[in-house]
């Protein structure tokens, strides 16, 4: 079955530091890949996505590239801010279309950014 | 434009009781999915409703059931509550064009 493995946290960084959160996956076929962010007391927000190999998703300074050869989708940001403190989830779906797919999530990585 | 609305936000139930959680989808969305997020874990797919029928189901026991109404809103019912059912329950709505929009969740505590 499908599975997602992401680096365990918590991760603590100083403001303006470089961020990498590793994510690897196991799936049949050609999944779509996602990064979601969860702020305290809130639901999940889509941060970025990629639907095919070599696609790069980007949003708010975050980037991730769909690497089929290494089955990875690592999240990066060049300069983190205190406001980036949250829990980050890597996820995949086995359906590239909207609406009818189900998501398989990793366990999440808690990021704390200190001033 | 209202997003996904879930109620209640918090709930405390006793082991063995039954609970109903509610979800109103984002305007224009016709599909509702439910996820269970245990503390410190990623969300796990429970089931998805479309056209008032269960379209997909994850690996959850029959104690978990749902319903979708003609206005696309949905309920999640859990019978014979166990301590292990304590979690954040997330509802997400979608349609054929959009990806998921998640609600803020219902925090269920079973004591």
C-alpha cells in the first residue's frame, strides 16, 4: 500500500536559517505529492503540490521537487521566519485529479523558528 | 466565502457512548471526506461521501459511519466509543476541479 515517511521532529531553527524537511514515499503508479501545513488549533492548509515527476511546487518561499528516481519530495525554504512555526505534513494521493482521491499522510514534522 | 465549517469544536464523551460530528462543505464543493488525526500523528482517511453515498473507505471499523445530505453537508457517527477514538476529526470538502479544503476539526476526547 501507499506510505509516506518524513523526518521526525521537532526541528528548531533560528530566524533566516535554511530549512529542509525530508519526505520519501512508497506508492504504486504515479502519485501526486503534497505538503500541508497545520498551525496550532487549526486544520490543514495546502502549502504546495506536484502532480508528475520533475515538477516543482512552490508557495510562500517554500519549494519541493517531485523526484521519481529517489521517490522523494523534500521541502525547502531559504530563509525561515518565526511565522513559519507550524507542523508540516507530506502527503500523497494515487489520483492526480481533484475530488475523488484520498490522501496518505506522513506523521508530520514540527518546526519552531526562534528570533 | 465561508470555508469548511465543523461542529462542535470540542467534545468530551464517555467510553461506550455514541457521537455525531457535523461538517458543512465549502460553497461549490460536493464531496466530503473525513480524517482522524491522533495526537502527534498524521491524519488517516476514514471515508468519503459523494452524491449521498460512501464512495471510498479507509481501514476503520464499522463503528464509524457517515451520511451526506442533499445540501452536501455530512455527519460522522462513531458508536461504542473507545479511549483510542480520542483524536482530532477533520472534514475536507472538494469537487472535480478543486483540491481539498480542510476544516479546523472537532477535538473528541473519550474518558
